[in-house]
C-alpha cells in the first residue's frame, strides 16, 4: 500500500479542493464535539489559503491511487535556535471512506523521510479519539503538557516525538 500513497504539495490554486476535503474529513468530529473555535471543519477557505502560502509550512494533499483523499500540513520555525528543526503536524486528515486503512500511518512515515533533519515532532489531537492517540503513540509520540479543555465534550492533548538519541558518557553528552 505504501507505494500507492503519495504526498503532493498543494498550490494556492488548489486551495478550494483542499478546503473541501478538510471540511469533509473533519465534519464528523465537529458534529460530535461542537468545537466551533477549534474545528478545521469550520475554517474558512481564506484561512486555508493563508496556510498554503505561509513561508514556514508545507501543505500536502494525501493522494491514494491518484485520488486526493486528505491533507497534512507541516509547520516549522526556522531561524529561531530554540525551534530549529522542530516540526508541527497540524492538521492531518483523511476523508471518512479512506480512514482505518493504514493511510495515515504511511503519511507519517513519509513525513519522517521528507524531513530527515527534524529533531522533534509536535502535534495536538483530541484526547477522546483513542484511535488517533494510538496512532501517534505507535510512532513514538508521547503525551506532554497540560490538557486543554475545549468544551465539556472535548479535550486537546499535546504529543512530542524526540528524534535524537542522547547517550551520557561521564559528564559529556553525545547525540547518536
């Protein structure tokens, strides 16, 4: 299946298609949690377009057998030492009919290959969505920070994946 999934950079001209996919993918979660202020299903076409053209991010279509079925955005902060080579996945989405087929797993693996110099990955997800939490934990992400209660139905949790191994020899640290 891995070779039937590709990530294709989204251009500004494709914003409407990406927006349509994002609304379709996130609408079931919006209907479940009614998170007006945080749901990507409620984002405007204008905001999606702004994200596509931002200099500090890449937005990709998730393409399965030639069909656009979702998207994923990677953000970074270059030039700031504290955030150098730290990337955020925000958002990642697959439309409903293609969920639970291992596609998101392949997308995450591909992102790791596209951004090999990443020392840390970060993301937020819905605590109540156990499948999402399991997916990220399967790839080495660990929960960090305080839970953010959005409303009585929904809580956001942060995840981080550290991509460098550090060994201690006496008083020196070496990245391996």
